[in-house]
């Protein structure tokens, strides 16, 4: 294993779907699944476009996959040579995560001799619309070859088809597919130009949704025949007045630059990315690769090019989870970007500022004031989550779930993220240009959501779902109430800050939002908000009212009650609903986020209590258990959870299908969690204004941990060994 390469050296068609995730490439504008050139929609090929959604009929809205400009297959002496038809004698698929290059190398032994295909591709980090492929063929006996290559517009969709009005073009060596989305009629254009290292006859074949070149030639033994494909992708969502023209011009520009130069420009951008974000672990090769791989996954989905986009829960690996943005981004991915790519962090929070009106509409819809952010947010902040988000495996009927209407902690996550970004960057513009407004509107929402209990003279947050989705509509979920408290706290801090430093802007904001009455409400609400605390004797914080009374049985016992492995564990009659088994970190997440406010004894007692009761049924869970273990100073507890988090997309050991629906994809929250566990956990990095501290507790096998962080424009190098530690300002 090399520290920058992930590879498989055997072909196994059972891995096709999983490898699509594992060997992903991308650049934040688009993600390309790690499928091979001859694959089609049956193998889940996808060129997933960030931020462009479509709805077909009554099914849910999802992001679109653009036509596949890389499609290439081979015919030798009249027979199709493809992994889907013929077992290879040798096969290797790899991803070089240092340079963002996908490679495959396949050898077939056929009656016409040995056939070798080598391919290399990248999604350019220099030109966000560009995909390049170099595809070579070598045979050992003279033969008649047809390379079929072009644009396959018959794309894979979960709830499609999303594209219509296909126009197929072929002019002066450039082929093109123009289409529009069904719902909003947004143009999607893919253009391709193919250059060859050899002379050949070329005919264009047009299908219903494809334009394919048939490159015909006689291949001589042991000569390498190479084609270079330059594929350009544009949509009407881009900053362009003419997507079609720009798309064509971009393909032509790429040809002019040439493969080698485009390749070099791309890898230089990767070098810049790694210069700030690389994490070096010495002493354990597996962990080294896993942390770099997690960082790679975050880099390929980072919206560097746009401050209008955020990152979907499954990255750009396809249409699962509706391509929607969840709290995953704010709570699990943002810290990586804050510390290594501040502009991306700003882009991410800007997405929430931009979609504030969507959150206002949602609050109003449910009869509340302020901003209630979408549980599953798409381009304008509307909620893509359906009221019946789960299907009953036995009856096939949709089951009412309350994720959308009761996971109110999403608004607190948004406020939390904006405040963290402000604290980290010191950038007051963030607050002045919408950040403060979002926080104030979230605080207002919580005030209108809360209940005042006269008998107890306190406010309570009732009828919610905390991070543990298996227990729906609970009262006084400790995590949610604590996060609400935090929202109120930062709303008041933001008001104070503006009042003192920016009185004009303060007055404008307070008057525009009609907030003066609200300020008094929020002060009172904060004073009297009930946040469940540790039990005096046991130190356990009850996850929600009545949790203590639920059946206390083991995870194994709950699993054994499943009648079908695909059954949903939560909701009305789920196997976990009436037990203490929880889906993911809940109280533990709260203890981690507010670690300075709880004693080590409380943290330890709760970790020991909740961990055996946690299914870790969400990939968001293990990293939090790892982080809190580090906080307690117990690296032994932390390490296995780090390993689980950091390997999630390498092993692919997660659910891929629910019934017939593909729910797999990559796990960016876990990727961000792996970075947090390493840097904020094992290194114990803590950045405060004017002060950077570390408090390391390295896993036993790590002889060295080394990484960079950027704080307010200054770069620092941190070197930690088992004996020594240094923070060096660069
Ligand atoms: C988790 C949520 C998460 C979502 C998207 C669910 O399984 O319970 O917390 O936001 O997946 O990753």
C-alpha cells in the first residue's frame, strides 16, 4: 500500500457499485463516480452536478447526472471487449489521491490475442468544467479494431429521467449533447473533442440519446494507440449567458492547451490543496492512507468555485439522499474547511445565508416565526424531506416520519456554524452581510417553538427529534435544548457586538427585522430555558424525558427482533423505538461540543453509559465517540472509532440498498469526522483568538503526527511525536 494510492488489483463485478464511490473523482462543480469507461447506467455511471436539481412526476427532487462524455468501449475483430462481457486476466483500478487521477489497466486474453487497455482520467481542479481522459490500447496480434467513444446521454437516475429535449450534434470534430431539465428547463450541455495519436477512419453514430464516434483501424502488434478525450460540461446554472457556446469554447480551449498541460495545471492545483491540508501520520500506514483518503474525499466535493453552493450529505457521488444538504455540513465538515480552506468555509455558511428565505417560509408553514431551516435542503432552502421518508418493508407503504418537522436542531446547527466561522475568522463582514440576521431569525424561531411551563416557571423545548432519529417526538432532548441555548446566547452576543461596533447597521437590522421586542423575549427565554443536566448520583444526562423508563436491552437483543434486515429501527413500531438503543451520538455530541462546561467525570460516565446503547447506525456517530474519548484522555477508546470513521468509504461497509432503492454513496460527514478525530481529538488542537494550543494523546502506533492549519491568514505547522510537540509559525 502506498500512502497516496488506493487500488484494487482484481476484477470483481460485485464491487462495481461500491467502487463507484471508492474511486470517485471530482472538483466541487461535478463529481464523477469511479466507474469504468465501458460502463453505462446499469453500472451507475454518474457525472453528478452540484446544485442543479430536478423533479420528475410525484417522486422526490434530486440532483441531475449529466450525459457521460467518457463512454468508451472496444470491438476487436467484431467482438466486444469489455469487462461486462469478458473476464480479464489482469485488472487494476486505482485512484492517485495526491493528484486526483483515476487509472485502470486491464488485460484480456482472447482468441485474437492479448488485449491491453490503459486509461487515465481527471476532473480538472484548474478548469471546473473540464474532464480529460487518455485511453490507450495495445494488442499482440494484428487485428481490426473499433474504439467506440463519445457521449452517452442515457444517464442513470434514481427518480428520473430528468433530462429531455435532447439535441445531438456533430460538427467539425466536436460532438455535443444539449438537453434541458424537465422541471425548470435548465440547459445541460456536454461537448466532447477526441484527438488520436494515429490515423483511423471515423464515423459518427447517433442513438436516441447518444453521439458515438466509431474509430476504425487495423492495429499492429505491440503499438500503443492512444486517444485523448476533452469533455466540457456546462449548465444554465453556471455564470454564463450562453451555456452551449461556453461549453464548446471550453472544449476547444482544452484541446488547444493539450492533455499534458491540462494534466499539469490540474496537479498543480492538487499540490496547493495538499500543501495546506495534508496530515502526516508516521508509524501506521493504514491510518496514514485512511486520513489522506478522507481529506481527498472532502477536497473533491468542496465548492471552491461558488459561494452559492454547499455540500450534500452524500457528496457528489450520485442522487442518494436527494443530493440534499443536511446538518452534516455544518457540524461535521465545516471544521476541516475552517482550518485549511477558509474561503470554502465562508462559501458553505454563505449558502445558509442565501437560503434564509426558504427557512423563513418553512417556519411560517408550520405556524412559527423566524427561520426553520430545511432538514434536507436544496438550491433555495426548500425542504426536500418528505413527510413519509421511509417505506415499510412489509407492506410497501410509506411511513410517516417527523425528520422534517421535528428535527429543529438544524436551525441551531446553522447558527452554531456561522458563529464558529465568525470566531475563527474574525470576519465581521460575515455577520454584517447576513450572518447575524440568520442567527437572530433562528433565535426567533426557537422562541416561537418553545413552551412556557407556568408551574415550573421555565421554557421547555418539546416535541422534537434529536440526532438519534429512532426516538421521535420527544420532550426536552438534552442536545436540542443545549443547542437552542447556544443559539440564544450567540444571538445576544451578535446583537451586543453590532450595537457597540456598528451602531448604524445594528439599528437598520433591528428595525428591518422588527426585533426590538424580540430582544427582551430572547433574554427572558435564555434565562428560563430548561436544559437537562447530569443526574446528581449517576452523572448521566437523560437523552430526553422518559428515556430512563424505556426497555434497557442490548444491541444484540434488538437486532435479533428484526423480522427483516431492511426493517426501519425507529418510528412508530421500529425495534429500537421503545428501547434505550439509539441510532447515533446524541448526548455524547452535546458533551463534546460543550466540553468545557462539563466535568471529566460526567463525560466519562455518559460515554460508558451511552456507547453500548448506540447502534452507530449513522456514519456520523463513531467520530463523535472518538472525539469525546480523546477529551477524556482515553486514546484506547478513541482509536477504534477513528479507524471506523476514516475507513468508511474505503471498506464500503455501509448500507447500499434499501429495498430496490440505492442509498449508498460517499460519507463526507464521516470524512470530516476522521479529520476532526485526528486533529481536534488526538492532537487536541484548540484555536482561540491569539492562541493556538495542542493537547496530544496519540494512538500508540503513531510515532508522528504532523499537519498545517491556517488561522486568520497565518499558516502554522504542528509536529507531534510521542515525546515532543511543536507549533511552528510558517
Ligand atoms: C442521520 C442524520 C444525517 C443523515 C444524512 C441520517 O441517517 O441520522 O443525522 O444527517 O443521515 O447523513
